[in-house]
C-alpha cells in the first residue's frame, strides 16, 4: 500500500511540473527531469525488492520440502531405487 501511495504522489507532482513547464516557465524542466529520474530509480528499487522477496519464498519452499518425497528427483525415489536393485540382481 505504501508503494502505491508513493507512486501516486510522484505521478501527481510530475504532472503538475510538466504542466508548469509547458504553460508557465521553461525553467521547471530541470526539476521535472530530476524528479522523473528519482521516480525511475525508486521504481527499480521496488522492483528489485519484490523480486528478492519472491526468490526468498521459493528458496524457503524448496529448502523446507527437500525431505518430502514429491520434491525428490526421479533417481532418488524409493520405488525407482528398489526397481534398480531388483534389476541388478
């Protein structure tokens, strides 16, 4: 929710500055461009944080279910191991 409010404020302020640049004075362009760059950096930061959270969740899922039979590779499955032993004998 915090990210949505921040994005909304950035967009409103950018729109006001763009309007001011076009209608009032061209000197507002410097502030507008700087704010836009800050907005882009903020979006990259949020995107990286979301990706890292998803990767952490995936790591937790795979780490906690290593001993579960459904997450073992086929060669480590007990039924396949037993069948290999029978074929070897």
